């Protein structure tokens, strides 16, 4: 059974796909999937695009089209916690929709279908990802000071790019390490279908007024090779 490797951005998935053996393209209702092998493991890759709707739709599509063993979602995020800096990697042990609110029917951020706000990632996959990220950072000369963090990641359909919004998120969810736009949607779909999943993020910015300029440069120079490097090491650890 293959492992699905998903990301919101073309650059990151292309970096992973460049290392696939015997890649096969498959288009299903306008969405492109690539099946192949990497480090001895069967994989299927796909680009979700930005935001929770695309992430949820892509997760559902890959689960419907392939007999998937697990899903790993990689990408970038803004650092929210004061301990997280640009260049670090955050591996989610749980995820939350910071902008979901079905109150007064349910408590804020609680997903009704799951009965909880925080959605736990698969422990074994998460720890393997954290080890792979630490190994990659340790081998990358340009990221000598970078660290791996394990904890809560928040998702919402808005690119956080000013200090006021970042501070508000820190205040309302003080345990959040990073903020992004897809992970909790992937987590929700996987949890509802009992599919193991894991999410990791490289920190491209501090979710402040410099986020846009930091983000665009970071994708090409750091995020794409990091995603491919971490995924390769992660898959090697499964053999």
C-alpha cells in the first residue's frame, strides 16, 4: 500500500517527484497524481493548493483513488511561538482549526464529527518525521542552527502576516507553535476515515509584516529541498 505525500505548493511536490523511480502520472477529474517509488517505498504525490478546502478535497480524492496506507503532508508555516524561528521545522503532534467556530452548538474550534478541537497525529509517523527532520537539519550546512519542534499546529483560511493577528493567536492558543492553511483539514479527513497521518512544516516567516517577502524567497531556497530531504529520510526509516 502506498503512502500519500501531499503539499500545498508545486515547488515542494516537484522536488519530491524528481527523486521518484518509475513515476506514473494519473489524472482523475482534473487532479494530477504521480505514483512511483522512493527509498524502497510506494508513494503517491499530489498538490492540494492553498487552503483548507483544497487540502480536504485532495485528501479525500487520494483516499478514494488509491489504497493508501498513510498520509504525510509537508509545507511551510509561520512561526507563532517565541521559541520557533525561521528555518526551524515543526512536526505536529496535534492540529487545530483556529478559525472554526460552531458555537453555541459546540465549543469554539470543536469539530462536530470528531467531538474534539485538537486532532492528534499518528504517534509513530510523527516521531519518524521528527527524527527525519533532525537528521536532515543536522546534515544541511545552511541550517546549522535550525531546530525541530514537536507540538500543536493551527490551521485557518487566512495567511497570517501582521503582528496583531499573530499576537491574538498566541493569546487565544498559547500552545500553538506554528500557523498554516491546510494541516487541520488533512487531519480532520484522515481522522474521520481512520487513516494514519502526519504533518510537518518548515518555518518560512514569523507571521508578521515581513511574512510575504520571507515566504516567497524561502520556498525555492529552503522549503523545497527540505521537504524532499525530510521525506526521503522518513521513507528510508520505514524500510
